[in-house]
């Protein structure tokens, strides 16, 4: 039988006597009773977004409704450049936290509104969906999780570009083609299943692409290539791509007839000079 060693050093505990960890972060939590916003760990600990994207999403969620959240507004508030802020906004949109819509006010003015979803992928409760009075009532984001005087989710006008629309007269055939493109996206990637209202809202933007000469297959490719690993807001992602990747307008004369084919080289049967012609024979000088 082996002799028991009494001088073996015990394994060091990873915690102090009061239960706090010896390394890593230690939390000192004081309960908030006013001016606070609940932020889900799906945002605070997002494993695909940048730190500036997470921070900007947390900031926007804490703002009162009506606060401008355009790129220039945020750049005036924070030291980050407009480029970094724009990139962070794109991250939030691609992951379903931001969605832009275009609304027409009673006076005819068209404004772009941004809806912030504090929990992407969850439907708006019926009692929340009808909140507000009249056509100018602001949309309500999903699952409000704020307390006392904390700010609700925001839905405010921004400086981000609106969805494109066709410039020419309406075309039933073009509208049908646009709707087929949007409905067909789920055939390319099942994650791009759009609702009926989303198809109706996004169809004019697809029409604008078709009006500028893009084929339905080209539009589908632009909307489905290099998707994020887990698109949580397909409609917002499609709206963003339709807005930011729209091809330029057709240049005058771009639809002209194609150039005639280049004729092959021939050798003149009389002078042996080379010339271009459809059939062997003589050059212009000899003929």
C-alpha cells in the first residue's frame, strides 16, 4: 500500500472566499428603478456583429421615439466616422434589428421611417399592431421591454435612401414579373420566404430594376448571393439590397441596334492585297 502524501498542495480554487471569480469580469449589479432599457443578450452578445454594431443597436434601442438616427445625426453624436456608422447600420439591418419603410404623408410628402426591432423574428402582438390613431401612427416594434420612463423602441424618419420606384408609366406585365421574382426567392433559398404584404411593398423596387434593364434572373442573383449565415429579417435584407445595389439608369442610345459583325480577311485574286469581305474575290480597287 502506498504511503499517503500529506504535503500535496491543494488545487487552487477559481473563486475567492466570497464567491467572486479570481479572474475575468466581476459584476457589481445595482437594481435600476428609472431610466433604463432592457437589452437582450442576442444583441449584447451577438456572435456575428461588430462591437460598433452592437453598441449602436443598444444606443438606438434606448432612444425616445422621434429621435433622428440618420448617419449624419449619429456621426455628430459619436466620434466614429460616417463610414463606420453606415456599416454598423447595415449590420443591424442584415440581422433583422432595423427595417426601413417608405410612407406617404397626407400632404403627399414621402418619408423614410426606420423601425427598430428589439427582438427580431417575433411577430408584433395584435394589441400592439393597432396602437396609434390615424394613418400617421408610428409602427410599433416587437415586444416592448422597457420600464417606467425608459425609451420605447423607435420608429423615426432617417436619412437612409427610400426604396426605389419605377420612373415610367405603370406596367401590369412588369408588376407581375416583379412579384414573381420576389415570390420565387424562396425557391432559391427557403430562408427568403416573404409575406404577402412584403411582396406588395417591395414589388415597385423590383420594377425599378426591371425598368433599368435588369433581367429577372439578374435581380434574383443580386438578392440571393452571399447571404448572411442567419438572415433574421428577410424582408429588410431584400429591401436594403434593392435600394443600395440598384443598377444605373439606361444611358441614351444604350438600346441601339448591335454593331454589324466583323467581316473576315480575304486576299484579292488580282493584286494579292488583303481586304475584309464576306466572300473571296477582289478588293474594291480591283473591282
